[in-house]
C-alpha cells in the first residue's frame, strides 16, 4: 500500500511517499531534521566521522571537526569523481550505511509494509550494471537494519566505524534478492519524465529532457504514447552543479559543509562553457541520428523534420534548472520548459503550496517520478528507427502540371458549361 520513491543523490537525497487509501493516492515528501532544528525536504548525501569514529548522516553541526565523506554515491556507481579518493568498494560501504540510516526511519514509521523504487545514474549501455549496484546497496542496508541491528537505530548510531565494517555484509546481486525486498530500479533519466507524461502535460512528439542534478546530468530523448514515455536514447554525464560550482574546492579541508548553490554567480564561467559543450555534443548526436533516420526512411524534405522539432520542448529539471544561465536551447529543440508544480497532480501532493513557494518542484521531481512509476523496472529503449515508423516510404506530393490550352483555339472538351 506504500511505495517509497528514493532519489539517492550525489549531493542530496530526496524521498517521496505514495500512500494508497482506498482508490485514492496521496503523495508526501519526507522532511529531515537539520542541525538547527528546522525541517528540510532534502538530506545532504554526507557522512561525518567524529574523533570517536562514530558516524553522523546528512546534516552535520557547524564547524564540524571530524572527517567528512562525500560523493560516495557517485563512486559506488563507477562514476569517477576528481574530488573523491574512495575506491568503489569503500563507496559501496558508505552508501550502504547511508541508505541504512534512511531505512531505520522508514521502518519505524511504516514497518515493513512498503516497497522501494530507486533511481540509478546510467545510460543505455550501463543500466544493467547500475541496477545490480543499486540492488546490492539496498539489500545490504536491509540486512544491516533488520538482521544485524534488529531495527535498533540507537545501537547503529553508537557503533564505531570499525564495528560497522565488521558487521556490514555486501550482498551480491541476484534476482531472488531483488524479489525478496520488492526493489525496483529505474534509470534516473526515465524517472524524471514521469511527472510530465503521467499528467498528459507533454503531447505526442519528439522531446528532450535534461535533468541537472548535484553530481550528474541525465539526458533523455523520448516521445509519449498512451500517457507513457517511449524512451529512444538516454545518457548520464558526470557533471552537475558540484562540477559547475567547483564544489571540490569549497569543501576541501572541510572549510565548508554547505556546497549548495545559492547564487548564480557561484557557477564557474569556464566550467559552464565545458558543461554546455558536452551537453551540446549529445544533443547534436541525437539530432544527427534523427536526420539520418529521416533521410533513410522517407523521401520528404529535411525542412519537414526541422519544422517538427521547432516547437518541441526541451525540458529541464533538477537543481540546475533553477539557474537561468544553465538552461539553454540545443540543436533542433527551441522551446524551453522548466518543470514546475503545473506538471504535478497537485491535489494529491501534500504541502504543494509550500513546495511551490520554495521552488522545489524541479528538485523533488525525480523522487516524485520514482514514487508514481507503475511498470516494472525493465525499461527497454524503443528502437531509434521506429520513431519514423508511421512515415516510412512517405514522399512529397508532386503536383500534376495543368493542361495548357493552345493559343487562339477553343475546345468544348475543356469547358463543360460552354459545350452544354
């Protein structure tokens, strides 16, 4: 009856809860206690290790003196990070601890009557491996919570780092393990599409989605069929707001605990150029693939394709979409659109007024999309050439030349009224 949409982010984590009451669905976002007694919709993906080698998760006290572990999610999914010296095995370990900390609270509130739907950073070539890594992290966290600490969060928080290393078993992926915990894993590039397509906010046609997160940017090319996204290609690049703001310099030597972007001037101009070039190369690659397929499958003028793309949206979501200098048009796609509360089922979302006033919809959209996903996680790419399936063999209409009447002559056969 309860689905947890877990957006385990590189920089911050968000959780959306879908609760079914009779025939009605209700959505709410988990609020986390910050270090100042406030409540936040995002939890920093950060672990602190104090001088007694005990761990703190998420919000850390001001002027924290211990060691701070960051970007472990990024490394766990085999995505290199210049600011992180952790090995993949170490990153898996810290990811398991971080997710376990979340599971303690979820099980305290809902018992074991929930399933998790999680996002994974991947492109079409790496999604199988990404799903296995995600399953390993969540299954290992469950084992730690339920079997090792028996849902005693206080004992978990009091355990030293060495004790946690001895007690944590990294569970190898298997389909039976995935089924045991009812876990579904979706590409993050797919999950962020769901709030749009489920509400019918995007009409049938070719669209591009760019989700600029803290550590990665996910790009998906899709159409809509029967209210569901038909994904033809998706990519995940290892550049997000952390890269754009040189976050590795801000947090070096623990000089700053907060690498959130608060002002557009924090975005480094040189890195923004490199980021734009990389996204532009992907957009150009997609555009060229479209042109090649259009030419090989139809005998229509290329202007037809350009006209079809001209008014198709390029949709932005994620924290990066809240900064005007980050969003821009790319090859073929000319209509900019940023995810807002208009794309959500507002009546079903608790605290929507607060979320709207704080401009959190682009940031929470992936967690919401994970919670509302209803299909299994076997998301298959639609063959790229099928995008023009209904137009195969189409040719431009050739107008028949009008019969010319000889000068100075009149034919009754050319004028029925005169003949009659």
